[in-house]
C-alpha cells in the first residue's frame, strides 16, 4: 500500500483486490457456486489471508489518520470486507459496477478507520 492519505491507502488495497479478481469472472462464479475445495487449497487461502491481514494491520498501525484502537480486528474487518465484496461483485461485473464498487468500498472503509460516526 502506498504512503499518503488514508483514502489513497485504502483505494490501493481495493484496487489490488479488484485486479486479482478481474481476470476470469466465470471462474469466480464457479468457485462461489460449485467448486470442491481441497485441504491444500484451504490451507493456501488461510496462509494468504493471514499474511494479508498482517500487512494491512502494519499499514493501519503506522497511519496517523487511523483512529481504531483494536487494530487486529480492524485489519480482519477491512480485508474480509474487501475480499468478500470484491469476489462477489467481480464474478458478475457490469461496466459501471466496478467503479462504483471501488468508490463505495473506499468511502466506507475510510470512514470506519477514521472513526467517523
């Protein structure tokens, strides 16, 4: 994630997730609906998820605009929210949906991390 404003950092996280889900919407739909999951795949997904949460937590801990006290849970929520929504919506992308997804996720997560009510 890039240095700068919190909004820019979150936008970088969201775009990264979107880029990783952009290549094959059909595969995403199959993974959601039908794919059997091997134990090796589950372990790989778990390792990747833990590494991603750790990376995001480090960024949150260093960013002066983050007002959350429980950074472990904040990182879990941010990564989970981005991954779940990106995976779901990129499985059936519509031209304007991708841009709207980015805009709304960035706004929602930035407000959360600022502690805005």
